[in-house]
C-alpha cells in the first residue's frame, strides 16, 4: 500500500475520504463508512487507565496496524514482557482534532490513520532517546509499512501513521 503524503490534504482526502464535518466534529457519514474497529492482539490500555476494548482505524490501514501489533506480540512473546516494554499503552488512534502546535492543520489522527503509543514516556516534541519506545518495537510498525515519527531525529516518538512523511534529519 502506498500511503498519501501528509503535506497534501487533498492527497489525504483522496485516499481516505474527507472526514470534515460541522462544528469541529468528524462527519458522521464519513465515520460510519470508513472507521472500523481493531481488537488488539494483546491486552492494551489507554495511558489514562481504562482497558482498550477496540481501537478505531480507517478501513484502508486497520490491517497494517493490526499486523504491527501482532509483530510486537511476537517480539516479546508474553503479555508481561509487552507490559514491561510499555507497548500495551496507547494515547488513542482515531481522534478528530488539530495537529499539536497548529491552529490550522488537522492531525493525521483525524483520518483514523495513526496511533500514539505510551505518550507519558514519549513526549511531544522530543527526539527519541533510550527509555522511549524500544527501537525494536518501533521497527515492528515500520516492517508493516507504517511511518514512525520518532525516526531520523523526528520530534513525535509516540506516533505511528499510515501516511508518508518527509524527515528533515
Ligand atoms: Zn499521534
């Protein structure tokens, strides 16, 4: 799958459809046509506490995220080891909102094409360093064709997306 590039909102809308609805909300018709549930292959919880029943993604990229989480499960083998590496923690996937630090650009989460992992230990903006998401776990997502915003000295290490990104590094 070739993902659209994040610099071009038209490209995002062409691939994923236009999620924009009224009054700062996603268009409910777009949501019902495109946003689907993923039951994670291991136990996850939101970083603020509740257990994850399912994660929401765009239908075109749900399987890529599912495969990535399956790779994480294979990498660590047990729930205890996944938890020890904090790969069970998410800040969420589908969220209709502005990009952090922007008053005009919508976040890739608005197209349901991104997930945040362990935001408490992977702050924005920050460059990846030891103690953040383990490099071998981030590689599980990259192996499945997803883009990690902690690569190449980028500044959003919690964030993985099904959208191309130009690294400045
Ligand atoms: Zn994010």
